[in-house]
C-alpha cells in the first residue's frame, strides 16, 4: 500500500468567476512508504496547493487523494500526518515543550505521556535544554527545529513540509537537512517536501517532482541515483551533480515554455 | 541589572516631575499670582493634608463607582466578544452599531439615567462607566479573537481540532494581550468617566462633584487638592492593570507583544 496515492487530481480556485485559477490539473503521483519526494517548480505552480490537498486542508475539484489507503479526510482526522510550514507557526504563549505537546493534547493523551514524548522529540532535534523556553527566546533555526519536532510528535508515517528551511542561512540549512534525513531513517516516515532549491531537493530526495504553472501540472519526475546513506560527502558525489543537472534541465524546459522566476540555482 | 533598568525608567520622569512642580511653585511665588488664579503646589499639599479624610472619602465613592463599572464592563465586553467571534453575521450587524454608539458623547446618557433612578443613587454613574469600559474591551478582545495567525488555524485543522478547541487553544490565548491592552486604556477611562458623571447631578459625594463645588466657592487650592486625589486614583488604576498584565502573561506581556505578531509571520 502506498503512503500517498494521487490520481487525476485537479483544483480550480474561484471556479466560474473572472479570477478563476486552474491551480492544478491532472496530477498523478504515487509515493511509497519511507520514500522522500520533493516538489520543485516556479512560484505559483501549485506546490503548496498540492500539499494542502494531501493534508485535506483543501478539497479537490476533481480526482482523489488517499493516504495510507484511507481518504485524505479520514487520514487527517486520524492525525496520520505531521505538517510543517515555512513559518514555524509556534504558539508564542506556549513553552517549547507545550508547543510540541499540542497535537498530543488534541489526541487526548494524558499529561505524563505527553511530556515524555515532547522531551523525546526535543532530544531528537537537539534542543533538550530549551523545553521551558518560550519561542521568542529561540533563534529562527531553533524555532524551525521545534516546529519539525512538533510535526513528528505523533510519530506520523507521513510528513508534509512546505519550504521549512526557507528562512534559514546556508549552514543551518545543510545541518537541518542532515538532521531531517537521520530522523526519517529512524522513524521510517515518508516525506513530501516543497522547496525552491535544486541542491536541497536532490540531496534529500529519492525522487524530485518538477512542476510547471498555468495550469499547474507535473512535467517530469527525476529519479535521484544516489546510493546508500547520505552524508556531507554526498554533496561532492558525481550522482549528486548528475541529479542537479537533471532537475535543472527539466526546469529549463519549463522555463523555455513560459517566463518564470523563483528557482534558486544554488 | 534590574535596579539599573529601574533607574533608567523611573529616574528621568521623577526628575522631570519634581522640576515641573518646583517651576510651578517658583512661577506662582515669583510673579505673585493670586490664589484664585493659580495655587502654589505647597498650598495644595497643605490643603490635601488638612482635608485628607474628606478627600479619602470622596475618592472611595468615585473609586468604587469606577471599579464596579470597570469589572462589570469588562465581563460583559469579554462575553459579547466571544459571542461575536462565534457568529460572523451577528458581528457584521453589531460592529457598525457599536462604532456609531461609541462616537456619540455618551456622557449625555447620564442625564437620562439620572431621571430613571433615585436622586441619590450611584447606579447611573456605574452604568456610564460600564458602557465606556464595555466598548473598549469589546473592540479590542474581538480583534484578538479574530485576528489569529492563518498558520495557527491551519495547524489546528491538521490536528483535526474542533472549532471549540481552536477557540480555547488559539483564539482565547491570542486575545489575552489584547484584553490587557484594553484594560490599561479602560482603567484610567473608568476613573475619568466616574468623575465626569458626577457633573450631571446626583449626590455631591464624589471627587468630581467636590472639585466642581470647591471651584464654585472659589476654594481654588482645595479644588486642586481634590484634583491631586483624582490623579492618584487614576494612577493607582493604571498601575494595578499594568501589574495584572505582568502576572497574567507568561514570559512578560509587553515583551511578547513586541516580538509576537512580527516574529509570528516573519519567521
Ligand atoms: N486560496 C486560494 N484562493 C485562490 N487562489 C489560490 C488560493 N491558493 C492558491 N491560489 C492560486 O493557486 C496557484 C498556486 O498557488 P500555490 O500557493 O500552490 O503556489 P506555490 O507553487 O506554492 O508557489 P510558491 O512557490 O510561491 O509558494 C497560484 O496562482 C495562486 O494564486
Ligand atoms: Mg507555496
């Protein structure tokens, strides 16, 4: 059973009105358990929309989404996935530990169990000493790590991430990429990851989905042929560069057909 | 560290205040201003001590009116904002009306209210204070309940949270700093409203009516002594509402307000 199964998915915003947007047309994508898939493409091609449809924060106009063999809605109600956004979205009136406990609170976990899981998650993102701090006492990168810990707190089989490292500096970003991969190795989660950075997509993913706008669709799926565990040495690996070239070529195809901006070629 | 910031925050206004009073004294003495024109601070202080029992009694009357109005108005304001945040259409109906009502000088209502109650009743004044506080609290708390971060709401939906959970865990905590902002505005306003209400008849027992009657009797320095009592009462209300904010907001209210909304969207 695949982690995510998307077939003939379409999304139209403001249907019938003058500002109708065909955000997504005819999307087919199947994600295997434990697989890491990145979505890349110019601004406005529907990456966030696709992620929200998987998360059931939006209803599709046509087609269907299943998560772990259930409807997207049932998967949301069962909290089968964890989600992290570009903005960390921490609740500033809650301590770091209490932020991580929130999804567990809503699941009806008892206090001691919640606290234990929150501390376990903080250990994982190396912020164990900051449990009682408030979000505004943390740097941007630390806040983002808390948000990821919170997304992982229910031990979801699926992780949905929308440009989570967008606000981080290059060093922190690379560090967080390695952290994310090692967390996923331990939990066995599948990941759908939106990014604007080609090297980030290639470093993290088994497959990179290249999208194009107006209307939003998948133009190519690049298989990244990096063997074995990814380490810092991977960034000097020939397969890594081959992946970057392949994704860049695919995006260039998109660019030829349409004037688009917003891809970081770094 | 702490004492240094106290020094920095308290010392300059204290020095300025003392300087201002000294200048006032000098001007009155130097130009030999007549007492009915402007009384010197030393004379006002002397009258304040002499009439302390009377001033304290009047302060209690006005302060009680202000306090009761403040509490009742805040409670009703909070309740109404919860109702409005729940029912969007009702909010669209009521908000313009609330703004319109707030724009008319509602002090005039005291005169109307005075006719409805016994001549010695304090109720009309308390209703006035309640009304003023109610609108301040309603407008601010309603804003806090509705202007929540879209990311927070999406997160709660992704946790399969009900509307009630979203209210309890996102909207209400988000509104707490707004409530204390409202109270810091409403506390001095409640004192002022309590005074001004006394100018429209009723018992001559509060600070406002005493100030008026002493001025009418050309007892300028005594009137000023009552004004001093009024200042101290307003200040006490403000200080208490500020202290409450510090206690009720984890990690320090104003600090959070500074980093809050900007940081929330920025990061
Ligand atoms: N709620 C909405 N109502 C109307 N149109 C929307 C809505 N959400 C997205 N759109 C439109 O759908 C299209 C895709 O938006 P989306 O946010 O998915 O793009 P994106 O690929 O995530 O872009 P970016 O890289 O800038 O984040 C855009 O044209 C956008 O204007
Ligand atoms: Mg987006």
